[in-house]
C-alpha cells in the first residue's frame, strides 16, 4: 500500500474552508437513542467535522432534540425534508449535503468510540489507494450491553478491483462497513443507494471495486440490534414502507440487484479482462438467484391482482 501522507489534508484550513470530515445522520422517529448517538459523535478526539442530520418528517421529538444540539454546537446542521422520502433517499440526501473530503454515514441507533474519526482519518490520509477505513464492530442491545464482537473480515487490500469486489460479496453479512469513513470523491462515482433492500450492500460492493478497504483493529463502532433498529427484524410490509413510504411491497428486488451489477460492469474503469469478470459475475448472480427472482415475480402478480377492482 502507498504510505505517502496526503499533504494537502495537513494544511491549516481557512475560516470558510469546508470541514475535513462530513457525517451524515439520516433519521426518522429516532428520539429513543439519538441523543446517545449525537453525544458519541460530538465527543470525537478529531474535531474538524460537520454533522448533517437529515430528518425524514419525524412525528416524535427527534427534530426538537436535534435542533437543541444545533443551537449548542455550530458543527451540527439540521435538514428537514418536506415529505418522507424513504430511508435510501434520505441516506443519499445526507451525502449530497456533505462538503468534507471524507464522509461517514451514522445510524441514529448506534454509537461510535471517541477515536473513530481520528483513527480512520489517519488511514485515509496516509493511503490514497484506500477508499474506505473502518474499525471493528461490537453488537449491542437496547441496554448498551455488548452482545458480540463482530468481524466480517473485510480488510480488502488486493490490487485487483474484481478480487476485492468478490471478497466483499462473499464475506459481507450485516454490512457494518457502510458506517465506515469513506472518500467522498470515490463515493460520488457510485450510484449511491437505490430504493430496494440490500442496495446498501450493492453500494459497498461497488466501493470495494473502486478502492481498498482498511480495517482498524480497535472496536470503535457499537451497532445496536433491536427490533426497531434493523430491517432484518422487520416484516415485509415494514421493510417496504421503510424504503418507500406508502408501499406494502417492493417488486423485483433480485432483478434490481442484477441490473446494478450489470451497470457496475459497464461503469468501472478497469481493463477488459477485469470488466468481463464483473459482467460474468452479474450473469452468475442472476442464475444463482433464479429462485428469488421467481418469488419476486410471483409476489408482484399477487400484488397486481390484489389491487385490481372487483368486476361490476
């Protein structure tokens, strides 16, 4: 790996310069844990950051809590959507508002250790070929008790984009790495999140194709596993509403993932031999997932006929 420090990042910024780091915190009805989350962010040993809170039309006290923090700390900015745009689009909005060289998504349920930003910035500054830096993760419950020390083995330093991409696909499970510190310049080359489940995993697989992943051995991310804080514990209708408010079903999830992989094979700048491997993976994915595709198709027609008005 290239160990040459990013000298431009070491220059003293002027009073109007953008922060080195932007943290995007998308939230909807997060009053239960958001104070703990914000407190953990504001306690960072690395202080040159902005915290962009994107509220998705919360109906609880989330906005009032966030505005109180914004009044106390100029680094905190609260953006309120005029309508609920769904989780994926709200995540994207948080990044679109960011100004920093580096960017991190933060969950409104989770906590980060005080050295999270410092440790990750050090890695990205020193290694221009690393696109994503992240610490190890602890899983916690509703009482902040550690359930498990979690490791998806996503320290991906191979020089070949396809190898990193496949290793990510083969190893990822909870996709904690989405909360890593990422190079904004690389993230802007992606399609960001789409409106279907697992689009966050597809996004991070593209980041793996575009740059190296560096895991820091400290446990600096505490991810909360609770019924209200992860789509893994939601019903199908709840998941659909989470991504697309007002919907009870998101059709053709598998086909959307296939099309995303096809799109990546055409957009990424790699030699033809590597490009063909990405294309081959997309076709294999469709074959491996043919059962899920048929389920998607069946569910789509069930929903279609359910919506048809009864004959007069």
